[in-house]
DNA sequence: GACATGAATGTGACCGGTCACACAAGGCGC
DNA sequence: GCGCCTTGTGTGACCGGTCACATTCATGTC
C-alpha cells in the first residue's frame, strides 16, 4: 500500500519495472496475465504494483491498442423517462463489461448539428449507440456510417416497418404489437373506435406504434380517425387532448407515451369529461408515475433498461468479434390495465 | 474532399505532412493555429488536411498533452427528472466547451462500489462531477479526493448546512430557502402546520429542504411534526401519504419532490381526502408532469439544467486555470402556486 | 560588413502502454 | 554432445500527437 500522499506523476509500468527489478515488458505480461512469467517474478511485480499504487493508463492503452473500450450514446434528450432508462441500461451493461459510456445530446435534427455530434462520438469512443426514436436520432443513425466509415453503430429503434431489415444492428421492443394489443383492449371494452395521439414519428411516414394501432382498428372493422400529432411532452398531450375532448364521439384515446396521456387526462378533466366513465385513455411506457395518477393509467410496459442492455450487448459483440452477435433481441411489451380504461358510456 | 471510401487507417499528421511536403511539426502548428507559419504553407497544409479527411486523434492528443478534455458525471440514477436535467445541463455546457461527457451510475452507496466507480472516472477523464443529493453521491464526493489525489471534483449538492463550506467546489440552488418559502406559502393559507415527506437525506443528519421547512415552522410558531421518510419515487410518496391521510389533523403536506407529491396525492385520493379542499399538497422540482396533474401541483421550480451548466463551468474553471473559478453559482428556486394548495377546511 | 534578432521550419525525444522479435537457460531426443 | 523446442525475460519500434531545441534564412542595427 502506498501511503505517500503526494504521488506526482502516477506510476507507469517502467516505474513498476524498476521497483521490481524487471523489464517493463514483464510488468506488461503480469498485468495482462500472460502465462509464461515465473511465479516468483509475478509476485515481485504484483508487490511493486500494489506498493506504487499503479493503475494502467487508459489513454496509453487506447493509443497503443487502437481501442478505447468506450462507447458513446447519442440521444435527443436525457430527461424523457424512456430515453433515460435506456441510457441507464446501456451504462449498466457497459460497466459490467468494463466499458465506459459517453453521452452526446442531439440538440436538433439539423444535418450539421447531427454530423458534428457523430464525429465527436467517432473520435471519443470505438462504438456508437443511437437512440433513434425521433428525427434527430434517426438522422444520426442514417448518416453515421457515411460520416465515419468504420465506426460500429447500433440503433435503438422503433419496430422496423419492413421485415427485420436484413441484418441491421438494431434493437427494439415490439411496440407495434404493443400498440396493437392496447388498441384491441380498448375495442374489446366496447369502444367503437380508438383515437390516437402520436409521438413524433421517427420515419417520414408513420411510427410503429401508429401502425399497430391502425392494424387493430382495421381488423376490428373500426373506423380510423386521423391520428393527432402530439409531441413527447404533457403539454403536447394537453393540446391534443383539448381537441379530442371537444368531440363527443371520442370515447377512447391511445397515447404514444405516458406523458402525452397525462396531458390528455388533464385536458379531458378541464373539459369536464370523466375518465374512464366517458372517455378511456391508455398510454405507453409505464413510466413510474403512470400507476399513481388519478385515475391510474392503463399503459404498455416497456423494458427500456433491458433494451439498453441489449443495445450494448449487440455493440459489444461487434467490437469484440469473439462475443456472438446476439440474435436480434426483441422483448415484448406487456399491457397493464388500470383505472383509466373502461367500457364506453351507454349510448345516449 | 476525400471520396475514397476505404480509408484504412485514418490519416495522421505525418500523412498530411508528406502530402503537403512539410514536416509533421508544421502540420501540428497549423492545426494549433501557431502564428509563425507562412500563409502559403498553411494553405498547402490545410488543403492536404481537407483532402485526406484528417481528424486529430483524440487519444494521442490526450496521451501527449496529459489532458483528455473529458469529464465524468457520477450519479445514482439517470431517470429521475432532476438528475437527468442536471446531466443534460452539464452535457450542454461541456459540448459548448468541446469537452466530452462520460457517465457512471452508482448502483449502491457501498464503499467499494463507489470507490470502483470513482477510480473508473479518474482514469476516464480529467475531471469529475458528482451529483450528490443522495448517500451514494455524497460518499463519492467525500472519498474521491482520497482515492485519486489530483482529480478535480465538483459536487452538485443540496444547500450546505454550514456557511458556504470554505471554498469547496460545489454548486447548488438554494433549496433550503425554497422549502422555507413553500412552507410559508402553506402556512399563510391558514394551515396550522405543514407535514413533510422527505427525500432520502444526503447527510446523516437532515436535508437542506428539511431545514428550510423546519425554519419556517419555527418562525411561525407552528408545531413541528416528525418528517415522514420517503424515497425518491411515487411509490414512496404513496406509502408516506397513506400514513398521513389517516391522520385527520393533517391539512398540508410538503413533499421533497414532485414524484413523492404524486404518490401522496394518490394516497389522499384513495383515502377519500380531497385536494386542496381538505388537504393541501406541495412538491419540489416542477417536473414536467406537475402542471398537468389533477389537481395541478403547487411546487418549487428548480433550474436543474442551469445547475448542471454551472457545475461544468466550475469544473472547467479548475481544469483550465485561465477560466475564472466562477463565483459560487447559486440560483434561487421559484415557488409556483397551482391547484393543489389552498386554505384549510373550516374547523369542524 | 559582421552580428544579433526573429520568423519559418525541421529533428529528436517523450507520453505510457503494446507488439514483434531476440536471446539465454533448461529439458529432451538421439 | 549437438540440435531443437519451450520457458522466461529483455530490447526496440510503434501508436499519433506534443514539446524543447536546432537549424536556416531574411532582416535590422551599428
């Protein structure tokens, strides 16, 4: 144990070598667990390492080995529950694998902003995970390969519209299926149709959640109202909800996430429409607050941290060829029925 | 512009040098804007840089210069709104200063867990920001200097109990004052006293918010109920709220954050106690959902991203001595009165 | 016209690791 | 007793930058 407080420059392998009376290469061998080092020598080196408080310099290691054992996460936002949970899942898995995690926030979807962030990420780590639920993320995911040829990129995406997209390095939960189930749940309660307040779609066309909703309506032969474009926030949900509340025909609303649902609930309340007696509302994500709202929110539970872990695992597999490039990890969200959904009011 | 797709090893300054017909040192000078380079030479070098798509290798730079222009943020959680916002503020400021941000999650407050994370942080970047609102963060903040002598550490903390703590590199918002104001608000509405549901205290004794609450009660000559120990989550608030709801004497509840308040609201609802008619509730943070709850939540708005930016600014000042070590940045939270607080019920 | 001065550029060492290779000593086969 | 393989260890170059110092040439000064 080193007790000298004023360790100026931290000890290098050469310092350790001198202290142990061996060459720096031998120290390197000990550090890396190379077999052919005589036990006695190893002991001496380990003692010196301990004594000098040696820690392997990550920067030098990165320069020499060409790999930094660091990944960068690009996201449009760190505060949304889903995004934050994914990040936490990534960090957890990365930590377990002794990788460090860097983070970059995409402040806009503008091409140059995104490009700048991707480049920063490219020379900060040796892999990139993009949370691509929104236009900024999608653009990053699209342009990254072009901007930095040999930077492995993994995307956390919505359920891809087309069949599993060849072998793109993507992870997702089946939110199309989840939206389908949530919609069916509402229809099965007796609602004639289900309105939808959408999160901003990641693709130019329409989001996976929208697709699942639409599919359920179609199968049930229900009419398909125009989705209301929301944002990610309660404020967006509130605006959308206000419009829906004004239409007496609306009896069931599915929301792209729980924050939107919260805004919708509020708008319905302000319009004097009772939930679930007059209108049913369902959300998406099962954020921590969903269960504690009044009425508590029927929603779809998403395993975001699991998604984050899977994203890292996939990237890890690419970075260390050894690790198998895991079979596309897809988890299935689970519908959680609470107070906010119920049968429609008897026909007036 | 380089159009060759297969850039094997990326160009180094020596490649650029050869291409431009100068020495690598001249390239280095151009990159760093050294004055004494003949304009014509500079042009040639710049052309070569552009042509080869040269990007300065961050790792080599870090090794040679001894500084990596990276900071690490240590936090117990990335999903809480406050924490996530602080992180976002840090990232924003760091990006503006061309620093990259790494993140480490403290999974427990156990000594070795924390120590391991601090060490990882120490050799990942050249500065550390610790979000120290909870035991894990506090321990990290406390032990970091001992674990890694010359690693600059900045703490995002609760309002320190003692006078500004010498010259500790800390940033905070005056949440003691905020709690004081929120409590006074409730008292001024006519409540005899205000109950408090606490977030886990960061110190062994009591949190700044608790102190502010206590101070307001004392000044008003109100009785001081035992604070109810909550967690950070709605679930914790719900448990605490259930207990408080059972006591008819309770007419006003201040909560350590908005998630707790949400749980308390729910518990009161379940107990059949109307808010604000029978019981007033106030939160802390002004999370995005606070305004959209029913009833909407009276709370204290905290400038978390500003706090994050300040934390980075402080660390930045330490890292680059040039930058002034900003005067301790303290922002003042603002009380936002909404529907959840009102006068107590007329004495029955 | 000799010499100090400064601008423009190049050379070598270094940061702290890794890798490829050289080399000495010991065990084994024949 | 010689060659040969294996084990243990050391040497030198390298990763891609920076820094300190040397060098060249043009200019100004007396």
